């Protein structure tokens, strides 16, 4: 190992392209994964920003945006569960937003209760804004969606499904992948969606502190005409549906896989070329009686050193590019497990590249020094 590190240092100009290749690969993997996570986090926003512990919907619902109407009388099923301390309806469905200047935009209507303990209302709503939302036709939208909705800000009006809507407030962090979210009261949502008052899209529930939410979900799944999920399960289910069942998700997944492949090829070829450049030095080691397995271990140690240096160089670059992407409007999520996975995958590729480069050792014969 000490000889391998000494070689890396003294031949740093030769191995620098390998370090940069590994850094590029790690950067590509982490940013592709972060963009993928950031994009599809928008599909589960209503779940992730709600205070509910469990969600009940129509049978086999695949994603939160694909719910169908269910009867409100199912609330009694939740209220009968001893762990449940609060249950309420939640409305979500797509409708068409008619822009004031003309044209339409598909939007996602989200209707919730507006009390301070509401399980589905957007976070950060002040008491004054909740009071304004109680007015018929009042709505709140994300400030980043104003352009898509064709409005300028608070006080503007438009139409949803032929009904007048007035924007009474703005929120942040609710930018959608599909249609912009339009948050309103249950009564306004029923009006926009032309849904009977005795129906909802989902039923939300909160369990007492320390209660077993999974046990409640398991009992509710005994009803064959409805689905029940914990919030974490439903959030993951919604993201995976968009990732694996939609053209956009499949395309982005293929792009991430292609980035991984490109990084692997570049890293492999660069390290192979660096090892080939050390052929005479390896031939000297062979002439001194060093066995090939020791030489192979040296090559693998060099590959590991190159990988560690590349990953160390990539991590701050990932953070910088992530911040740049955020400033440009793209959401990039970089959780620690993603960065760790990118580092492990990149180091694995570096070691595999080093293993591939050990094929050059068969050419490292003392006779090569006479050429």
C-alpha cells in the first residue's frame, strides 16, 4: 500500500486524469439521482406536507393524484379504531384552470379542513389566511406557479370548471410535476370538482403518540373495497408509480443509468491507460522477483487511492452544482444515503477498473526492459 501511494504521488500527473474521471462519474451519479429524487418528490407533496399518519382511498390506488371518490361514511371505520384520535376527509383531483388572458391549464385541486389541527392543510398557513380560505371560491397557490396559471399574485381571479376562483394567498415549496396545486376549503373543492358533499377522495387519520399505525392499517386493509397506507408507504408508492409507470419517469431513469454507464466506461479506460503507462516500472518489479499477485494488489491499491481522491473531489462539486440547479429552479435532493451510495458505486467502479487493468501484468516481463 505504501508503494502504491508513493507511486500515486510521484506519478500524480499520470493518474490525475483518472482522479478527474472518478470525480466526474461520482458527480454525474449523485446529480442524476438528486434530480430524479427532486423531480418526483413533487408527486407526493400532499402526503409529505400533511400531518396525517395514515391515508385511506379507493381500492388499489396507485398514486395520490389518481384517487377516485369514496363515501364519507367510511370515516366511521377509522373512528372505530382505538388508536385513531382524529379523522377527516381530503379532496384531490384534476380540473381545468381558465386563465384571465385566455387559455387553460390543468391544475390539481386540493380541498382540506382549515382548522389549526387540520391534517391535510398546507403548512405555514396563518390564522388570517385560513379565515380567508373559508370564503367560497378562495384559493392559495404556490408562488412559483403564478406564470403557469396566468396570474400575477394575490387578488387575481380566474375560473376553475366554470366557477370563479380568487387567489387570497401564496405558499412556497408546493411546485408540482403535473398541474399546479390549488389549495382551498372542502366546500370550494366540492364546487370546483362537482363532487357530491357526501364523498371525498381520501380519508386522513392521526393516531395517538406511540400508537402502532401499521397495526391500524393492517386492520383497515381487511375491508376489500378500500385501500389503506401509512403516510410513508403512500408517499413511496406515489413516487415509484411516476418513476416506473410513466414515460417521464422511465426516460429519467434511463438517463441516470446511461450516466452511470458513461462514468464506468470513462473511469475504466482512464485507469487502464494509467496502468499501461506504468508497464516498465511493473517490469522492474517483476525482474526483482515480486510475484504477480503482489503487483496486482498494488494496482488495486492505486485504483482505490484514485477512487478515494476522486470521490473527495466530487462531494463539494456535487453540493455546488446542486445549489446552482436550485437557483435555476430545479429541485435537487441530496440526502446522505444518496451521496453515500454514489461514493460506494464510484469506488466499486474504480476497483473493477483496477481489476480490469491487472490484465496488463502479463505484459510486465523483464524482457520488456530491453525493448
